[in-house]
C-alpha cells in the first residue's frame, strides 16, 4: 500500500523543488556540539556531488556570535534564528522552528547529530514534515543520476547493511552518532551567507515549551576521560560472566593508563554505565589500542571500533568473530590471561621499559 493511501492528510510535494543539504547545529553552553561539525564535513561531500549548497540551521538565544562558525567547517549558508523565546531548549519549540524553516526553504536532506537532544528532536521534525528518518546511520551514498541520497545502517542484530531511500518525500532525514564521520578542518578563509530569519516570518506560534526550569543543579562527576577521547580502552563483554569481571579489567586499564568500556550486552546486564558503551547504539571510539575482552564481535560493536588503530582480542572461543577483526588475538580465559598481562606490565615498569 502506498504512503499516500495510508496517510491521506499528507500534502503532495514536488521533490524537484527541494535543494540543499542541511545540518541542525546543536549548541551546548555557548559551544557548537562537535557532532554538528562532523555532519558539516560529510554534507559538504554530498552537496558537491549534487551541485547544491550546505546549510546550517542555528537557533537559540544569543547565538548570533556563532553564526560564522558553521561556514568555517563547510556550510555555504547559515539559517539563523536568534530569539529570547528560544532561551531554554524545549524539543517542541526547537522542533517547530526547524520544521517551519524546512517548510519554507525546502532542503532535500536534513541531518541531525545523534546526541541526546538530537535523538529527541529529529523524530519531532520528521513527523511534522511527514517524511521518513533513518536513525544511527553509518554511511551515506549518493546516486547522482537519480539524485537519490541513500542512508546506510546495519539492521538490529544483523550482519548486513540496509540501504534506505526516501522515495516520495523530502527532506531525506537521518541522525548520526558522534564520531561516525571525522571533524573537518576549520578554515576561516571560507565565505558564506548568514540568513537571519525571525520567528514571526516563518509563522512560529508555539508559546508553551511544555516544561519549566525550576532550578539548575550541576552533577558532580568523577574526573574521567570520555571513552571517545581515550587513547587506550579496555572493554569487556558478556564473556566476563558478571560485573565482578570488570574489576580485573580496571586493574589492566590502570596499568596502561587507559579507561574502561563495555559492549551493549554488558550495559544491558547492568555491569557498566551506558556512557561507557561502545558500538552502534553506544559510542564510536578511535583509540590507539582497544582491548576487546570477552566480546564476541557483533557487527554493531565492530562498527564502533572501526577507527581503532590496534585491536587486541581476548576470548575463550577461538571461533569468535572478533578475531577476524583484531590485530592481535589471544584464545584463553580472561581470568588467566589478564592477570598475566598485568604481571608482565608491572615487571616491565620496574625495569622502566614501559
């Protein structure tokens, strides 16, 4: 059954009227989120193939000083909405603004960073635009002849890649987790246009954010290197058997000056916090050395470590897929192997060889 029959309230559109690759520019505490900058880089590549422009969507309050920044990272235009009514982030208000901008200027694609805010905002925008959205995409291809933007992601639990097209609607929408694409170099010599847009101009009518900020209490966190910035990561999976297995991994990480991480199975089991999860539904990492201990090597996890310089796998199962993607592999029980590694490291430190 066609989408038009299922959803008769959808307005018909002429997709030939839609041009431009847009990126939602997320601002946190006065700083542009790096995930947005990364999307500007890949959008630049797409736009060049399609002979169109890259647009950054920058909205909020007192954000005008940031308007040139997306241009330095690849944007040709920045659609700026700076209004006191947008002082506090609320998904319904911000989503309404992006929706109205897209309705007015008709981009053919809109990419959103797969951050907590982005994952909340993107479905709201897609629903209002009556278009599809591909969450957590891992790559983008372009069919120049047909002017198709193809979003790629692995299906849940599958060792394959799905190629997803938005056939009859625009914009094509997708969310992308941080570090899936590299951050482009900042180039202050780039020139572009800042298009200032008022809320009244686009017909903004949403007055109630639906939430009220009563008090802001910062959370005191232990100083710890985020896994996406760590040089050495010691990661554990379901093969550890229990939460206690991470204690010995922490010892190894301490000896190496690294950090602890885990697979989705370890997170689902409650053995390690979600912010330490590596993989398709976690974070993409790019350390110098990645230790995969008790991790079988599901496609989603392998995606998250594809930028690692060296992968060391330790697993009791010699047929585990992780070994096919490791630079070094040790078949054995981690409860024997890891203590042996720790002992060797400590001996080497005594002789000042590490």
